[in-house]
C-alpha cells in the first residue's frame, strides 16, 4: 500500500528515524488502528517513549513511526509533527487537553435545520476550527426539513465572516455537488457536530454507499444517539478521507488564542484602540468596545460571547504573539501546499 494515498509526504520522516511510517485511522482505548505500506494493521504505544513523557500521545489522523510486527500488534514509537490539530478541554476534570483529530485540510462544522441549530455552539466550533490551522466550512444539513432557510444562512454568515456556508440534504441529495471541490484525492476532512446532526448520513451520501450506520433522532427534541462511538478515518472511493467524530455533548475551550482572533475578527479590530492600554471594557472612559456597542457597530450579544469563550479558554493576551503565530500558521499552510504540488508532480513522473 502506498501511504502517500493517505496524505503522507516522504519528507515527513525525520532523519535517522527508526521504523516505518503509518497513519492512525482509529483509536480504541489503548489499541490503535493503523495503515502502512503493509496494509491495515494495529499497534500499541511503546511504553518508554509515550508514558515517559517523550512523545505526544497520538490521535486519529496522526502520522507515526512504527516497528512493524507481522501477525501481531505493531509498536508505535514516535508521533510525527502535526500540520493541523483539533483539541478540546477534556470533559474529565483535571485531565487538561484532549486530542480529537489531526492532519486534516478542512473542518466541516455541521448543524441541522431543526432544534440542533444553535448560534452559540456554532461560535465555539468556529473558534476551535480556526485554532486547528485548517479551513472551516459550515454545512447545514437536513435542508429537506424546511421550505425556506435564508434566515439561517444570514445568521451563519453574520457569525462566520469569510467562511463558506452550504445547505445540503443527504436524503434528497440537494447541495451535495457543491461539496465536490473539497472531496479530492489525498485531502482529509474532519466532521464536527452534535449527535443527530446527520454526520453519518452525509458520509454515506458523499461516499455513494452505506458505510456508516445511521440512527434516528427523537422527534420531540431532535436529539440523536451516538452513531459514531469513536473517532475514525474513512477512505472514500474517490481518494478523499473523512474523520468522523462522535457527537460531543461538551466542547470546552483549551488554547484558542489564534482561533478567537479569527472567529471574532469583528471584535479584534477594536482591541488596542481604547484610551487606556489596560482597559477592561467595563466603566473606563474612552473604551473602543463600549463605543462600538453604543453606535450599533458591534452587538452586545457578540461581545458577551467573546468574553465568555476567552474567560473559559487557556488564552494568551500577547497580541504580538498572536500575530506571530498567525503568520507562522499561514507559512506552514503555504509550505504544505507547495509540498503537495511537488508530490503530485512526482507521482505524474512515475506514470
């Protein structure tokens, strides 16, 4: 099996690295599903490297180095650097950050045209998606449930400036062709959304076959059971990959210093423009935030959402550090795109 079909680029392998590269396609507690040059296999973490604190614990989508063992679980010995990374605050108290997925190109933020639609939750997803370093895309599912969804689109567009928004129906096929540009060979998409939003149905619709079990939702509250019980990477016939995630009841903020700046760019433009550099945006005179709210340029509700998410998150107030991180992230994305073009040219020369 050619691991490049799974997005691997040869120069990802460090010099003098031991073992062979593999990609993690699912995490089952202490056992990991893998794909490598020998095909699909399983692996477990090497105790010294991981439990000794030398390596980042891998998650679905990670590229790792393994000591391959035929007929048994291979040994995972190293986690390779991540291009993009999505995490949240672990819902178990005291555990800190929880890895969700890595090395993806797009984040499909999914909400449906029923009681699942929630603007506050959408702001959370957008913040975490921007923080990941990938490109967020809002996908509104179950378009067949409503006759007119213009009001929904206006709400989303007001919260997600510069983000593409699509209304689709897995049942009727409406809008699915608009997602074709994202479903390209070697590209990885992570699906984020609550239970019952239709992630599994959309996977099946995009795949053109039923590869995911679909559960119904309760009609009284539009809630669904977890169809997906663990994060898994699925390879479609067209070569695109989808990382499906269980619906998450809690989506706690972790380090979102970049994500907040991107998701709330309408607010960030006022920061640093107050009369006093240590302005708390409460009772101080000459506050740019208060003035923008009073003039109707900024909604109070939007400001309160920003304050709440920032207070909840592990956040850096260093504006210059935010700009440096943003610039570095853009450089990394540009470098990756150049590498992909070179890899495509390399493949063509082999034909």
